[in-house]
């Protein structure tokens, strides 16, 4: 696993094809820490804690998989709209781990609640606020079916709580994002600002994900934090809407995981004016900023797809509906034949035609236009008159490939994001443990 520290240290340096490593700002009301429980056996950070000393409103969306981790099951049982913290472990998914996995998570929750309660009693305010296990959320990522190492995690909780920091500079965010990685090769972070009324609102987010990535949350985790004062019910509504065209518009290998979660937490410290409903005009800029942040993180996941060398955008336009466009976009984006062709720089557009056809959508062949970048490939049901294979082969060498499929039968559109399949994808997953 390699991380380009030079890019981290230089705010103008590119972190990846997707742009610059952003300078995330502190979110008032949030504390962060990350430590090692030595789950990997190499001393790397593998536990992360986000703590809200005065609590936070939250909204979350989870995997649609019918098999879920004990952490997802725990979170779904929490009926509160106000939480005190979320802890994440990597290396072990705590999925398919039986009663031992569920019992271990409960022991961790009890230890964490006690440690956070003790911390609150030692605050300068001198007010002891009891943290209950029902105030806490959890997330896990890693190998499915291995015994959950809850004792290792439990024993590191006092240190994890002790190292909580209120001031979050670039390195604190970087450390937290690095501590939730599995096969990722780089931390994924993003930052946005907007206004609610006359108050400046900050939004910081991290994510992890590299393989087992497909719609319905993919095998990914993302945690987003804001100082906005927005009720939980509205946060969740906005998040679900935003996820549709961001995290749920990406695919690496068409596989949906058991542990996926995206959560947004609002501390309310910006003290913006009260929000009365989800259609409140004051939320328009916030939703746009959240969408930019989530799309940024989603694209970073695709760029870091296991073994990936090329980022691919599949933009389907001219469909009868958004659902039609989405089905065709994912039929192309999930095709191993398309993805391996692009990995090899092969301009075989017949594989795109195949993928459109297998979607089952009622297209009109004579109206389909396919473009790679600015190059028109097909029109009128056949190869375009000005098609030049030599020029297209040069374009296929690029590390970012844009496809446009115009169905010519409506106004529906959808863009899916994916990456190529290389030999490295097989190597990574053949050896994953």
C-alpha cells in the first residue's frame, strides 16, 4: 500500500486524477481520534472515533444487502435522532460472526460509553454527561466471516478516547481517513462550504472503498460532518436524495457489500436560523454543497478501484426516463468485456453495443449515437462516416475516458462512474485476507 505524502504536504499538488488534496477545516462540536489495535499485525491505525461532546443530529443510509454486519444491525436498532459518537474498525467486517460478533460489539459499546462518560466528567465545565450505549453508532469494514477481535479493540478504547482532538487540521483528517482503509491505496477526503441564511456552513467528509463496489452503497463507508443546525429527519431525506446520483452512481465490480454505510452528522454549532421543512429554500445551497462533496468522494473511490488504471464516465442521454438511462449506463459500466477492453486501450465499440442491448431496454438502433470523448463512433445504426480508428486508439490511452450514449428518444439522462479491469484486480482479490 502506497500513499503519496508529497501530495498531502503540497495543497497545490494532485492527489489523484480527480484533483487536489483538499484542506479540510475543523467542525465545531466534533472531536476525532485514530489509533492502532494492531488488527493488521503491522501497527497501522485501524480504529477511528468521532465524538460529539454535546451530541449531533444525524441521518444515515445503509446497504440493501440481505446479509448485514452486526454494526449495521446495531445502528438500525438505534431509534434516536441524536447521537454522541461513531466508532469504526477496519480489517474485520464483523459479518457472519454469529453470537460472538454481536456479544463483542456490545462489550465494545459498553466500554466506549464508560470511557466517554469519564472523559466528560473531566471536562473544564465539570459537568458529568452520561454517555449511553444507545448514544453510539458503529461501522466495520474488512474480511467477512473471521472471528471479531473485540478484545483487541476493547483494550484500545481508553487510548482512543484519550487522544480525541477538537482541532482538526489536515493531518487529523488524513489520519482518520487512513485508519478506515482496507485495500484502498489512498485516503479519501473532501470539503465544501455554503450558507444557510447569513451563516457560513462547513462540511467535511471522508470515505473508504476500492473493491466490492456497486450501487446500493457498494462496499464503502463515508462519514460526513457539518456544523449546520438541521433536524435529523431532514438530514436523512437530503442524504438519500444526494446518494442516488453520487455514491449509488459508481461501480467497480458490480458487487454489493454487507457493511455499507453513509452517515451525516450535524453539530448545530453554526447556529443558523431554524429549518422548518425539507423544502425550506434555505437548504438549497446546503444540498448542492453536499452533492458536490459526495460526488467528489464517490469519484475518488472509483479512481482508487482495485487495480484500476483508468477512470470511466458513462453518460447516457436521450432516454425515455432516468431509470432507462440508469439501467443502460450500469449495463455498460458493469460489463467485464467493456472494462477489460478499456484496460487494454481497445476501441472495440461493439462491446458498448452489446451492453446496451443486454440491458433489455427498448432502444431504437437507428437513433443511437456513441461518442468517446469528442469522437463520434456511431450514428444511423452503423459506424459514423467520419470515424477514425487511429484517433480513437490515441484517445484510449488516456487515464480518463468519457463515453456518451445518446439514445435519441427522450430527455432522460444518467451518468455512471466506473474504472477498468486489470490483472491487478485479480491479484488483489485472489490474495485478500
